[in-house]
C-alpha cells in the first residue's frame, strides 16, 4: 500500500467514524455496537499512519 492509499483509507475511516458518532450517542471511550468496528478500524489506520510518519522522519 502506498502512503497516499493509506492516508485515503485513514481519512475514509475517520469520516465514517465522525459521521456515525455525530448521529449516535457513542464516544471514543464508549462506542456502541455499530461504532466498535468503525472505531477499531480508525485506530488501526491511525496507528499505521503514525508509524508511516515516524518512518519518514528517520530517513
Ligand atoms: Zn454509535
């Protein structure tokens, strides 16, 4: 996966989570049943993106 693809997926997951949590009572600390997989995906992509940025800085 390229950095651009990763970033796109990260942003898509972020928007999905924001869209859901805006119309829902769930929060990052206590997501609802629907929110859990969305938030987990966002967390994973966020970690991958942060890792990518860290790798770039070391170069
Ligand atoms: Zn929810």
